[in-house]
C-alpha cells in the first residue's frame, strides 16, 4: 500500500504565508547582527592626557615613590642584605661635625695594625702568660680615668709576662709602645754582668721555630746610665741581643713613645735577615740581681706597618 499525500489549495496558501514570515524574520536578525557588530565597541577607560602623566611623575619623583612591585623587590633585597651582613650600618644623612671629621682623620686604617694592645679593660692581660725566673713581679692593669696600662712592680723579683702571637716581620716590621719608669734597680753595689742585668723596663720580641730548635730574641731596654743605642749581648745567651733605647730618669708622669723598625734592628743586631717568624712579645720589670726594687709602666703596644 502506497501512502499518497496531497494538499488542498487553502493549505498551500497557509504554508506560503508561514514561509514568508520565517524568511522575513531571518533577514531582520541578520541585518540587526550586522549593524550591532558595525557600530558597537566595548567601553574603555580613557588614557591620561600627557600633561596629567607628567604631573604625576613629577610628584612621584619628589616623594621618591616607585611602583608597588619594584618597592617590594627593593625591600626584600634590603632585608636579605641585612641578614647576610648584619654589621653593615646605614649611611647617616646628617653631615659630620668638624670635630668628628678631624677625629676620624687621626685614626689610621685598620690594615696598618696587625695587633693593638690598649689595656683599657681590667682583664686586658687574660691572654698573657707569666714566666717566673726568681720570685714573682706584680703586674696589674691600672687606670687613670678611662685609660688603662700595665703597672709592673718588682721587689727582688724577676718574672715576665708574654703574649703568644705569630706573624712575619717582613709584613709588619714596626713595633710601637709607650712606657715610663718611676724607680730604677740599684746597680751601684754589684759588678757581675748577670747581677747587673736588671731593668725597670724591657720589651721583648721573641723569634722561635716550631720545634724550639732555633730561638732568638731582641730586648729593648731602659737603663739608668747607659747611653741610648748601646748594643749589648745578654749574659745568659748569645741568642739574645739588647739595645738601650731610653737612658736616665725622666719626669715620673711623662709617657715616652717609642717606635722601632724591628726588621732593621734584627739585621743590625744579628747581621742577617730574620728567617723565622715572631712567636711572642713580652714585658718585664726586674730587680732580683741587684736585690733591690724597680717599677715601670707599659701601654699602647702596636704591631704594624707604615
């Protein structure tokens, strides 16, 4: 059986009307979409005028502002540097006074000094050791105001204090210090060289090899009668040479400043360049040979270079 569909004339007219409505609607939608696309634009924030941009930049420069991300980066970097280098101090924006600038100019660069002993602490001798030869000399750290110094008092005694310190004399050839003597040992009643080997002030520079197979020593001494630059050999060893660098009495309260080129003194005293390093420096006030008394003061010992 075959199904045959046929429409009446009225049905055909109704269908034609519907087709025209659909086509007209599609045409209107297409035209509307084209017009919308042609004339519509998304809303945008208008850009700042050139004059406005310059004005804002100028204000930012004056108050030293920067965009937030850069500021955060700089802040993080500063914090990181402070963690790594906690000793670094911020530069002061205040101008230094004339007095401050003058005071700083008097302080030499740190690298000029290998070691500096100012004795301005009560326990300044904590790293120093004692060598007793005959009885014990009293060594104290005394003060005059804020300034400390070593005070040695000997009563028929001979002992030294020394600090172990190792350095190459060719790198730091200079030794400086200040000292004063208020009482010399009485040598008038003795003639034996060993008995006369008493001094109110001695400063030693000791050279010693690692295994003690080689030992040499320079003594800078203050004698009551011998002229300055007198060279002596110790009565105890030919490895010890003495040089008188101060002679006679001075006003009791006057400090005498010394500066020696130890490298040149070594060559002068031993006839050769130093082959071993300095191993210690020492201070001594003694009066055991003369069985008398002596009193000396030491301060501001510096090891360095020019």
